[in-house]
């Protein structure tokens, strides 16, 4: 049973149902109305600005009608219906975490123990089955990475992966890049050297938030791929050394890439990035592209480097990594603002050829959310 009460002289309502009670301000309710005069029926975008809503908006009548609440606003004297479930889903009258570095409930952090639960799917299945695609994209969004198997072994197949959820983001490396041994390479990724776990392109702002690596050949000894959850590493640092965590999130590092003619990319961002309310929203870590750090005060620089070193040690801990070797026709995808990837060294015998490209998480999340709505699925 749902009840509603007008409170604070019409400035708000108290909505109660099933043992839950939330308050909603009149101005918030009026701004979030879904009637045809407030929102465009086709796309849901607002037809009015806040300036069009009276600053002294109050509630004069509020009554429950089955699964809706009808509210009359003054001084407009307009009655508008609200879906009760929508209101509870968008309630803001609740205690939220105030801890620096808190993580959204939509995210699940992990370590090496996730090896047998990697978000994995068959390429042809997710192309043909929208429910399977939704499930896989939901896993990638929640865990920050995923794998596809059974794809075509042909150049450019990685673009078909990007087409599943979004668009390729072209950079100075081109629409895609080749990952194999080169003579006089412009980037250490094009050698047989092992690479420390890192996020890509930290010298860009905004950074590409999705990376796809697609395997075409892999007969060389070694060259296994590894992924590490940067959010799990950041939380582990916070638990061990709260002040070190604060230093890496308070002060900006600097990143730079000038490895080819006509290119000089620079960005100034913290290694651990927090939203204004303390939510952990990003990790940038790349020893190869780190420039001189000049934004940390003298009295904090030693402590900053101690925390930087410790974060690197946590990232290097085998207990934090998931390791796998791709076969031709397989690929993996990472949220490049969260999950670090690495590669073990490999020999000159045999061949190793991967193609990579960048895309963005907004397209992936959009496609997943649209599929969930279309198919009437619960969010994975």
C-alpha cells in the first residue's frame, strides 16, 4: 500500500510504500515531470527550461491513484501524474557513502579469482542473438573487461566487434593499429618486450575509454595477455595507506607522448580520479608515458612517490591479475579508464599479430541499456 503526505507547507511530499519512505521536493518533481507539455513524447527531452518553472512552486494536492500519484502544483495550478515505481527508482532522499574512493553498485571489482567467471561469449552468437549481446555487454560494463571467441580470422575483424556496441575512435595511430614486432618501432607495444600493466593513451584528454585487441596470429612462445582491475588496486591501496591514496587522487600526474613527427600529446590528470562526491571513476597508470610530475608540493613529493611505488607493486601482484593467451579469432575488450592490461614477453620464433582499436564506454553502456529496455530484461 502506497501513501503520500504533503509536508513542509507544500514544499515537498513524503511517499511511503512497502516499508520505504522517501521525500521529494516540489521543484524537483516539477522539473522531472513527464507530461507532454514538459517532455517531447518522441525522445523524452525537456521542452522547458528551469526558468519556465516558478521559483515559488508548491504542492497543493497529492493523491495516490493505483500505481501513480497525481500532484497539483501552484501557482501554475497544473495537475501531473507520476509513476510510483519511477519515483522510488530515482529517490535521492537516502544516505550515500561519503568515503573517498567509494564505488558504484553497478561495478564489481575483482582479482585473479575471477579467472573462471570472465565475461565471455561467442562472436557469432552475440551478433545473432540480442539477448546474448545484452548479457555480454552487461558483464563488460560491470567487470570492466570481457572476451569473445569464434570470430573470423581476417584483417579488420575488430571493427565488427566495435560495431556490436558503438563506434571506432580514430587517433594519430589511425583507425586501428597493428601489434607485432617492428624494426625501429614508434611504440614499445610493437616489440617483443613484456609490458607492465597499464592503461592506454593517458596522455589524451579525454582518454579513449574502450580498447579492443583482436588476435590474428599467435604461435610465438609467450606473449600471454593479462588484465588487472585498477579499481581493486586503488581500493587495496586505500585500505593499506589512506594518505597515499589521498595523495594520488589529490594531485595531478602528467603524461606525454611525442613518439612520431607532428604529434605531441599531453594530459594532466590524477592517477586515481574521483568525482566531487568521492566516487572512484578512473585510473591512469602508464610508466612508459609518465612525464615529470610537477604538481605535487615539495613537502608531499616523497610521500607521493611512496604511494606511486606501492600502487605499482599492487598492480604487479600476481594475485591481482587474470592471464590468458588469445588464439586467432579471439579478442578481448577493456574499459580503459579502469582495467589495466599487460603482455608477457615473447620470443622471435613463430608469429604474433594482433590488431587494436579504440572506442568508448558511452556507446557500450547505451547499447546495453537500450537492449535491456527493448527485451524487457533485468540489468545484468
